[in-house]
C-alpha cells in the first residue's frame, strides 16, 4: 500500500506542477500580448495641432519680449514706444538710409 500512495502522490504532484507551468505560460503569453498592444497605442497628452499653436504663440511672445527688452531696457527708450507705428517706421527709415 505504501507504494501505491507514493505513486498517487507523485502523480498528483506531477499534475499540479504541469498545470502550474501551463498557467504560467498562459500568463506570460497574455502579458506579452498585452504589452504588444500597449506598445502600439500611444496617447499624447498634448495633441500635435495644439503643439503647433503653442509654438507660434511662444514665438510671438518671445519676439515681443525681445523687442521690449532691446528697445526699452537696453536701448534706453520708453517701453510703450515699442508698440507705436511711428517707432517702427523710424527704424525702417534708418535701416533703408544706410543702404
């Protein structure tokens, strides 16, 4: 009888280990499949069209900020004069006069 019980125990253990290895393999395949799916899908926090709009806005803000600092602070003029048309026509006249 002891021999039969050992055979039953080993068969049961064999079945358990076999079912566990099959389950592990199935889980690995499922996770690999899920990883492949998640790698292909990309969700952008900021859409491309919004990035382009932000780029243009930041460029305009940088241009305005640069002219304010250049003319008002470094050039010694009034900061509010940067936004007047007469200032820009005067600058263009100075540039064209040198040519």
